[in-house]
C-alpha cells in the first residue's frame, strides 16, 4: 500500500508539473443519427500497438466490433435487408419474417435491424456455437431453432433449414433464391393493378393488394447473396482506403461466407493492384488448399463433420469448405493464405488482452496471427502497413475461449508463449 501511495503521489506531481489536462473524449460524429442503423459502419481503424512495435510494421485493425450489433455482420445484414426492400421482397410492418442460417453474428445483426424495421426473425443455428450468441438472439426477440451440426448436403443443415422455413412461411419464389419482383412497391402501382384487374381481368396474383401486403418470408442467404459482398465493396473497402490514404501493403482476413474478403479485397485491388490480399484460415477449413492448390481440401460432405467439429469448437465464424457465391468472387484476387491453429488463435487473443487491453473474438485473433505470418514471410520490418478486421469482441466467445484455455491449452502455455507460436509457412 505504501508503494502504491508513493506511486500515485509521484504521478500526481508529474501531472501537475506538466500542467496535465485530461483529454476530453470527442464525439465520433456530431450529426444526429437516424436510429440504430445510423450506428452501422464508419468504424475506426486502430493500431495494434504491441504487435506493431514488436515487428516494425503498422498492423491496423478495423474495429468492427463497435457496430451496434457487435460485429462486422451489421453491415451485411443492413445491406441485405435494404436490397430486399428495394426489390419488393420485404415490406416493413406487414408481419413479414426474415429467416437466416448462421453461426450467430449475422443472426444478431439481422435481429437488431429487423426490430428497428418492423420484421420478425427466425434464426436457425448449429447447437454447438457459443451460448452468448443464443442469449443475445433471444434477448433481441428472435425465434431461435438450434439443430445438430450437419453437412451442407443434408436437408437438416442449418442453412438448408432456413431456406425451407422461409419457403414454408411464404417466400414468393419456388427455388429459394431471392427474386426480383416485376412491380415496384408503391401505392400508385397497387391502384393501377386493381384497375387492371377489374377492367381487363388480367391481373396476376402478384398484382393484387392482398399479395403486396401479405406477410412474406425472406431467406437472407448470406452465403450466396451478393448484397453481402456489396456491403463491403461499397462500405468497408472505401472506408479503409480513406483511413489509410491508400497506404496499405496488405489486407488480411478470414472467410466464413467470403463476403468480407471479396468486397474489401476487390475494392482495394481495384485501387492498387500490388496490395497483397491474404486469408487467415482456421483448422479444418478447406480455403487454404483452395488458394494454394486450387482445390478444396475436403468435399462438401465433410463440412458437417470436419469443419463444424474442429474449426468451430473454438474459432467461430471463419473457415469454409465449399464454394459460395461470395467466396467465388474473392478467389481470383486472393494472393496468399495462412493456416492458423486453435492454439495460436487463443494465444493471440490472450496476448492482446495482456498487452493491448483488447479482448477480441477468435476470428479477429486468427486474423492477427495471419498478419504476423505474412509479415514474417515477406521479411517486412520497415513500416509497411497491414490492415485486418477485428470482427467481434471476445465477450461473445467468453465461455468457449475460457473453457478451451483452461481445459485444453493450459493457462501456463498461454502466458508464456507470446511469439513462440509463430511458425512460418514453408
Ligand atoms: N468473424 C466472425 C465472428 C463472423 O461471424 C464472420 C461471419 N461468419 C466472419 C468473421 C467472416 O466474415 P465473412 O462471412 O464475410 O467471410
């Protein structure tokens, strides 16, 4: 206690001597924002001090966990809903319902926005994801259906079930794919179609008021829906470009649906071709092999067993074993890939808490491990800049990370291995 008192007294003297004024916290935006969706995007880029100082390379993280729904997926959920409304596939306050298959983050983002827009939400998710996400979804008023992890070729796989549920609820097309409606949704059109109906008797079901205002189901389909890519191509990518003044040497991120790497990667590559776009790929994911050797390491059938039971035990949200629309857009622009083990990801997550006060989710930690592997491989140490995504906070993964830390990896190992896990790719 005495030495602490001494410490505080001397700090106080220092502050007085330096005429210390605490810096006021500045408002990030002085506009009045239009409700919760106004908080989405425009996230800050932060320097990861411990790693940047140690390596001599600027490692910058896009603080996506500051979005109101707590993850990078807010951007995607907003864009998918906006686009669906624009296409007349969803209409607010009609009792319509959004369905999605997700390991959690996208569901939470959809539920957040849906509440603000007047939609109900059904989320189908595997039953082995972190409890925190389920609690958040229920608190946001979503209906949650948890299913046994299964392969994508299984009808009961969570994404397939979400599609089926949307169709059963009354999604207007027969094949589960988002469809452009032929009539724009305005009251003028309703009146016109009614006139058509009575005069010519030629109106279809789609033209009737009954159809336009009927509650409908919408399968958001983040894996295949291009709005996912567009959210990043039009939003996150340009923001990063602005925030770095175009001074970036590499962009590194993981892929769950591929939307982030496709949108941001394609945007920055279009601006500057020699920016390296690299993937952080967790254990059990096939993307590393796809990038390195042109083939997925595993078939679609193995997804339910290999990926879900290995990757997602600790690292949630990234890793993929099949080609989706969004990841297909990214493949031509991905230059490199780095495998990241669960142990490396958890070690990094603990390391960042200890040295930077940053408690990040496992996919963010994976990304930072991959940043270091890339920097080491390239031999960079002269102030190059690498940008990555801090997808969500560690709070959302706490039960898993701590259980894993204590049960499988061991506290001692975590504390002692700040950089020893950096095995270079050969
Ligand atoms: N991190 C987390 C926590 C996620 O939930 C996701 C999305 N599944 C990602 C990263 C990967 O993003 P994307 O789907 O754009 O590849």
